[in-house]
C-alpha cells in the first residue's frame, strides 16, 4: 500500500465513511470519537506530501511563495491541509505563504478558516494585561486578535467584560 492510498482511506474515515463499503458510519461508531479523529488527523498530516518541485524560491518576509500565483498543486495542498485539520500556522509554514494569502485562498475555495490557536481557552491574567496594554495603545481590534491568537469577537467580548470601550472602529461602545 502506498502512502497516498493510505491517506485516501484515512480521509474517508475522517469524513465518517466506511472505506470498504462507502456507507456513512453510525453516530456511535468508534471513528466518531474525538480522540480517534485527532489521531486520524495526525496520521493524514504525516502522510501528506506537499512539496513544490521545480519552483524557484523567492523570499518575501520569510515566506518563499509569498506573492506568487497559486497553482493547482498549491490549492490541492491547501485543501488537504484544511481537510486534515491543520492550524493556520502550519498551513503557512507548509505552503511557505503569508497568513493573509492563505486566508484569502481558503475563502476563495469555500474552505473554513481554522480557529485561532487560543479559541475556546480561558483567558489568562497575562493575556488580559496584554489586551489592556494594546487597548491603551489604541491598536485595531484585528491586530489585537492576531497578537493574542484569538478571534476578533473573543477580543471584543473580553474588552466589554473589562469595560474597555472606545470610538475606534471595531471597539465595543459604552452601553
């Protein structure tokens, strides 16, 4: 069995399909367990080869392919990474692209943008202190979110909770 055929079987299992029969797996099946799904994602990523042969490197801000046209191979590799649950950071590193370019391509392809690294995690005191510092510097909410590895919505909600209001675009307004 080749790595590619093994990867295709694992992708079917991740999609909740029995690779031997093609039928949808029942909801209580072992392959629908969260730990098993994470293990399958890890295996798919390990079997994924997204090398870019014969492309002359161009280095822009540490990304070899930044600013280059997206090829079919690039889009295929991005789709594989997206389906396998890769983080945005991993996608950017593997494809040697900037975050902005990867996000735009994901949107163009109709694929979901991965959740920020700290999504769903409790805010630490250090993060709140950093948010207050960024607020005092009047940084845009998008930059705060990127720096804190949170969504814009999570940053705005935390700002409201800390009563950090402002007239700047994106800032929560005083009630």
